[in-house]
C-alpha cells in the first residue's frame, strides 16, 4: 500500500467560516453568543456531559474546534451535528460560558441552507405548513377528546382555518417554504421522499 | 378567580388529551380558569424548528405569544417544549429592539403584533407557586402513600438556567415537592436530570438514538424501584409512554412503567376517576399503579 | 517679567512620528513669556536633563514646561532637575503630548495643533503657578500587620528583625493560618509544620512583636505615618495570664463538636486549641457549644484547671494602638464546592475537598495521617482528583487559583508513597507547573504511576450500595467519554477572597480587583502597595498564590512598610486645598464631599470654619468645587488659573 501524508494543512482550511457562522446567527442571538465558540479551551466538559455523545459518535467539543478552525464542510455535512437533543446540559456546565446549544442550532441552520436537511425533518416541517401543528390530530384522538368531555378538535389552527392561513403566510414571508422545499400548489414537499 | 391564557401546543391536545382534561378540571377545582388561545399553532418545537430556521421559528412563536397576549392574561403552557419556545422567544424579542421590529413587520402582515407584556409560565409554576404545595397536600382525598415515584424534569423548562431562571438545573426540587405533597414518595435514580431523548429533531431523524436515551432512563428507574414516572412535559411524556412500546419492538425489552403527567398524579390523589385522567388511552397501562394505590387504601 | 523655557521631547518616534516637533518648537518659541523653546530626542535622558539645568542657570529661566509623556512617568525627574538648578520644583508644568496626542491620533497636522494647544495651556498655567514648599509630618515608627498566616508572620519578622516595632493582630486563636492546616508542601514535600512552627515560635519570642490573637481590628483612622487602630481582643473565657497551656481542660471537656480547623473531618471539644503547636498555646471556650454557657450545667473545665484560669463571664477588651503603616495579610478562603452541584459534594460522602484531604494527611490531623473514606473508614485504593473546582469557571471564579495543580500532585504522591498499590488519577484541563522545580515535580508524579486524565470532569454520580463515586468525563486525548468508579474523589478547590474581606476593605478604603481580592496599586510595578498611602498587601489577600510567592510578597510588603516608617518625618505634597477662614461659614458641604475625611469643622470664637488636615488631603479639589462661596482653593489649580488655561487654547472665547 502506498503511504499517504496524513496531515491537515491549516492553510487550506476555510478561515472565513467563523465569520460566516457568526453572521448567520448574529441577528437572533447577538455576536457575543456566537463568538463564544472561540473561547473554548477543549476541556471536554460538554462532551462528558452530553447524553447523546455517550451512545453515538457525536462530539460537541470537536464541532466547536472544527468551527473555530474553519472545517466548514465536515461540520455542516456531518450527520453527527443532528444528534444533539438540545438538552442544554453542556451549556449549563461549560466553564468558559460557550453558548454550546445555541451554536449547534446556528450550525444546523447553516447546514439546512447548504442542503443538508434530512427528509424526516422536512416531513415534520410539512405538517406545520399543512395543519399548523408539528403533531396534528388523528381520528383516534378526536374520539378520545370527546370521551374526555373536550371538543373534538382543540381551539387551535385545527378549529380556525383563517388562523392556519396566517401561519402559512408567516412561513411564506420568512421564506421557510423555500428552505424546506414546500409546494403550495400540491401542498406537499417538492421532490420525492 | 385567576385566569390564564392556555397554550396547548401539539402533543397535549393531539396525542394526550387526558393531560388537557385533567389539568383543566383540577385548576377549576383550585379556582383557576384556563382561557383558550384561539388559532394557536405549533409552538414550534424549540429544538426542532429553531434548528431549521431560527427566524421562522421565532416568527411563529411570536405569533403564538401575540394572540395569547390579546386575552390580557399571562400565558401558561403544559409542555417544556412549548414553554421553551415561547419563553425563549419572549426573552430574545424583549431584549433586542431591532429583532422585535423585524418580527413585528412580518406579523403585521397577518394582523398581529408581539408586545411582550405577558409572562410565559409553565403549568408546574401554577401548581407550585399559585396553588402551593401546602394547599395541594391539604386537598388530597386518596393517599398515595407507599407509591415510589421517579420524577423527570425534562430540559427546556430549566435550561438554560441563565434565561429560564428557575434555580438549579442540576438538582431541582419543585416537582419532587409536588409529588411528596400527594403523599407519594419521590425516589432518586441515576442520571435523574438526563434528557429523555425526544428533542432536537433526533426522534424524527434517528429514533434508535432517542430510544436508547429513553431505555437508559427507564432502566435506571426500574433499578431504583420506581412504580411510575411523573413528568411535566408533553414531549417527555410521549417519549416515555410511546417510547416503551417502540423499545419493545426494537430491543425486545419491556418495562411496563406507568407514565403520569404531574397533574394526573394529583388527580389520583384528588380521587378523580381513571377515565377522567385519560390514563387508559396511553400506551402503557397504569393498572399496576392503581392496584397499588387501591391496595394501600384497604 | 517671566522667563519660561519650553522643552519638547521626541520620545524617539513615539511623539515625533506623529507630531511635527520642529514646526511645533518654532511656534511655541513665539508664545508670550516664552524665552526659549527647544526640542530633543529624549528629554528624560541625562543630556536632556542637563539641557534644562544649564538653561535655568545660564538663561535665567524662572519657569519650565516640558512637553513629553504623562506626568505619571517623569514629573518627578524634572522636578528634581529644577530643584538641583535652584528653582522651586512647583514652577514646572508637563504638557502630555504623548498619551494625550501622539499615541491617540494619526493625522499629523491636527495632532501637532493639539500638542500646541496642550503646550499653550501649560504655559498659561505655569505663568501663574506659585512656588510651594513640601509639608512634613511626624511618623509613628510602628507597623500594624493584620492576619498572621505565613504572610503576616514573615512581614512581622522582617520588620522586627530590622529593628522596628510591629503590632500583629490575628483573628483566630493561634497564628499560622492555612499553612498550619497543610500536611506537607510542594514541591519538596517537607512537612508544613516543620518549616512553619519555627517561625511561629520566633514571632512569640520576638520582643518587638506585640501579638494579639483571637483579636480583630475594629476601626482604623488617620493617615500615612499616623494611623490609629482600635483592636477588639475577644474573650477566650479564661484569664490568659494564668493559663499554663497544660491542656487538662480540653482533655476533660465532655462536649464534642465537628472541628472547623479539621474541615469537619474530625471533632474538637468545646474548650480547645487548634493544634498542638498553637501559638499562643492557650485554649478558647466556644460559647456556642459550651454546656456551662448554653445550659448552665457542667463547669468541668473550671473544676479541673489547676491554674484557676477559667472565667466564663470574661468580656471582650478594647485596645488602641498607634502605627505609621499597615500591612493587610488576611489570606483566603477555600472555594465551597456545594454550588458545583454536578459534583455532589455534601451529598456523596466520599467526595471531599483538597483541604479536607490535607487534614487527613496531616500527622496531627483527625486520622493521624491515614487517608480513609468518610463513609466507612476504609482505606481508599482508587482515588481521583478533580481539578479546577471553582476556578477557571465562568459560573464560579474566572481566575486560575495557581496552587491546586501542584497540591493535587503533592497529595497524589503522598498517598502513593503510603500505599504504592493505590491507583490515582488526576483529571485536569491544563497542568500549571510554572514555579521553580514544579515541572520536575509533575514528572515525578508520572514516574510514580499517577495517571493524568486530560478533561474537565463533567459530573459525578454515586453507586448506591458501595457509595463509590463515579466520575464521568471526556478523555479529550482519546476523544472518548469515560466512566471511572472510585473509592474516593478529591475536589481540588480553588482560593477565593475571605468571606469577611469587605469589612477590612471598607475600614481601610481599599479597592478590590474584579476577582474580589484586594487590589494592588499597579499590577507590575507596585504589586504590594495599595492606592491608600501607607497600606500594603501581603500574601493571598491580594490574589491566589503558593507559599514561596506569599513569602516573597510578604518580604516586599515589609520593605514597603519600612520605607514609610523608617523615617521620623514624612514629606507631604503641598498641592492641597486651603480654606480662607475669613470667608468660610462652616456650612460643612466640603466635609460631605471629601472622600478622604480630611476636613473637620471647628468652632472658633464667633463662628464655625472648615479645617483641612494637610496630611490627609490628596488635593483632589472636590471641596473647592463644593464650596458655595469660593473660600476653598486648591493650590495651583485655582479658578483663575483654569480660566487662563482655557483662554490660552480657546483664544479668549470663554
Ligand atoms: C488544599 C491546599 C493545599 C495547599 N498546599 C500548598 C503547598 O503544598 N505548598 C504551597 O506552597 N502552598 C500550598 N497552598 C497554598 C498556601 O496555603 C497559601 O499560599 C498560604 O497559606 C497563604 O498564606 P496567607 O498568609 O496569605 O493566608 P492564610 O494562610 O489564609 O492566613 C491569613 C491569616 O489571616 C487571618 N485573618 C483573616 N482575616 C483577618 C482579620 N480580619 N483580622 C485578623 N486576622 C485575620 C486568618 O485567620 C489567617 O490566620 C495550599 C492551599 C490549599 C488550599
Ligand atoms: S465545555 Fe466549553 S470550553 Fe470545554 S470543550 Fe466544551 S465548549 Fe469547550
Ligand atoms: S444540548 Fe446537545 S450537545 Fe449539549 S449535552 Fe445536550 S444533547 Fe449534548
């Protein structure tokens, strides 16, 4: 087998990624929250606290390191990024006050924009487009509701069609339909799933 | 009579209506009225939608708050996820004028405005603060003596604690205090504050990972000798209840651990009929628990 | 007719790089009353100084302006130049054209204009300055040292050995501080008591040291050279002059309570001394646990004391001492890890602190030097140290406590020496082995098989039956999450400011740094001085440090205090406020605004007037501003001077 050089050329990393990342979430969280990723000292307290990392290959610490150094493709393209349950345990314990979970959320937003949104997630999103609910009512529950003395449908978008139209309009205005790939004519996701 | 605008979210009205029915009737008993927020939608789930597109998540959450605010009352949620979304949105928008203006510009197109005047509360606060442990204790009709409860706090009510400000996220106590008020015993178990596995979109995308969380928690609870789980979050509730059925399918393991939302436990203490609590519609039967309670009464 | 000389410094390129110095000099030379203007590469150099000196003599200059760096740097240098040339040193003004011009602007033309304005103002001022002479005050040639840990002990010994008197006040019943609680010390592993007790004895035998133990300073008034301290000598419940320190009372006392000194790892009696070599070796009755005092029963100690020293009713005494300088050496508290809830301290019995371990390892400690598990008394075989507990942590203290890495390594080695079969782990973020011999000490630990685990511990949980703590942590070098079941876990707690430090801080008017420790006057150049003249800092009261650094700083504080009190008199700045007693109505508004308490209202025959104590006045001018009828003037900073300066730059627009 031929020997290949197995090193990372720091010069080849995307050094602008960190700014791109900060810019992506700055308007929502403010710059300090996102820049906190650069305060990470790789102590591993987050990873040791992470219930997801205890059963998967997901390593919070690695994501923060890669983000700071500019490993854009491997951070955004990694499936592991989606293994955080947003439990905030790491956020609570990080000794450097790195806003871990917020950072992960912004990275996921970037990943989605780069086309890394899982079909299962597009599906979840599509329910909101269609019904206003991520978990819409089904026949069985409607019967249970009546048995419990409740209205067949809750007083939500399920009962108020004009409210559903408002929700849909908001999502159109924010451009969420484009992000998810939702077709208003068919009221289904674009492309095959 | 105190009134709250009730934000139902998705899982409670559309999967566990028993929680909605029980909570509403118990609050009425304690002289607290729940007003509907007509036309509310998905909160939307904090760890899911905010991960897809923060701005969309924020705009929908802001719309929910805005129509809730129109009731003139504070808003109460029953699910940590709903609480997490609405409370975080409230926090972000009230702390950032530019962001608030931007979101309001969107909302103005559908005729509403986020003002940020209402407090976002969780049902657990209504019980532990408005009603209080003492009053709950005094109203108990059925003793739950001898019942060993393992509480599960979930994540998004407590954390991040610097924003949510409900005290310790490592060793919280308020839910255990409520359990104790019913006469039941609250017992410790390993990794008590660990996440159930539901959040962050993991359940939708990698259910085996989610169920592995759930399974670990269930094992720890069984090991500690718990008779049931008591939670305060619709998502965790679904995870533990439906999750047990799914774990049985995937891993072949059966735990048969009844899962109760904390108002359902209080309902048992108040002597409410099982039917009214909606327990029989859940995946995991609560019979073992009910037997233990009734056995204890004899 | 005034003859003003103006000297403009290039400061290499620091000034000349941005300011057109030559052009500036030409413009300055044309200003009214300026008889000469010169520029030079480095005014502060000897040739630069000579230039001024020669001009004063040969060109009959009677006032001087130096346009250069901040007066904080070289005002004194130039004052001395004036004095050596026979000119009153207060006829000097500094125009700061470096910090206030060249360092903060880029545009050459505008910066040069600004420099010219600054010089114009200095010229306007110096023209009106009056010659002043320094005041002098008598100095009380004694030092008060507060706190008798190793820092206070060392400072006191140094001052006393040079031949000056010391008043040493210690809050606890014995001197020695935290160092007396330690078993052995890094990096040499010599026993703490062996190196500390000789110094303690030296303190007790030195006739120049007046020692007050079980005492606190309640009040301090006065100023540099002339402080007055009120000391409360708390009642020990016995007559110290009669007590022989035989220890019979402690032996017979029936009451046992957890010992604070042993960090609750052992018990003490209600009448007790802290440790066998206590100085003085006189016990104290703890009023909260004494049966006689709380319930009126018992009285055993009184019965058995052969000297008849016990006196339950004894009250506190108050003593006043006069001193010329103060050294604050009040030390630190260990961080309380209860707030790091994920580590379960206080819940899991086999999780203890580093200081608790010190007590276990101490030959005179509660277990006579044997390390045992609190839950069952068994000898632990698998032990882990958790570093940075309460340090380097945004949720607790941001700073590094500087000793925990080394003390953990020390105690790991000691345990390994006693029980070579034990397995020891140190969980760390970074090992900070910065001192002399420390890196070698770290290596020695590795040579002895101690395992260094790189990763901050995420959490600890307990195995219910065995009560074994389990550490969960990312092994960052492996990139794997690990769990490690242990017999005992030691939390390496950091150092925090003493919980009662705000009392001393207020009493002396000290500042605190963001970390809460007392602040030094300058982080690099005045590390033992404070911003209060005559008050110095020693040891961990100023910030976390180990014993070598504490002792070094204590010696520095001794030298600082000696510099004040070794002279019989003290020169005081004459740049202070003065009251025109003919105008003053004694309203007291000035007294209210004076931060330093320099003003007193005195009653004369017919009316009241304000009097300023020249030794306390700092010349801040607050009183001059507050005075409603202009009867207070700050010397050489009068209203007319200020207006003249404004006129000079604004061209009479005011
Ligand atoms: C667990 C642990 C292990 C350590 N091991 C080592 C080691 O091996 N080697 C090493 O070099 N360093 C070690 N250190 C550090 C060492 O303890 C300190 O450097 C040293 O004790 C500092 O001395 P100090 O005099 O500044 O403070 P302290 O020892 O705290 O002394 C301060 C004294 O002032 C008194 N006092 C406080 N307030 C007042 C008041 N208001 N009035 C009067 N008196 C007052 C206190 O009672 C005390 O006696 C260790 C520290 C810890 C926590
Ligand atoms: S806990 Fe904080 S500092 Fe430590 S590795 Fe994680 S993000 Fe970095
Ligand atoms: S918030 Fe995400 S990354 Fe952090 S501990 Fe929880 S699951 Fe892990």
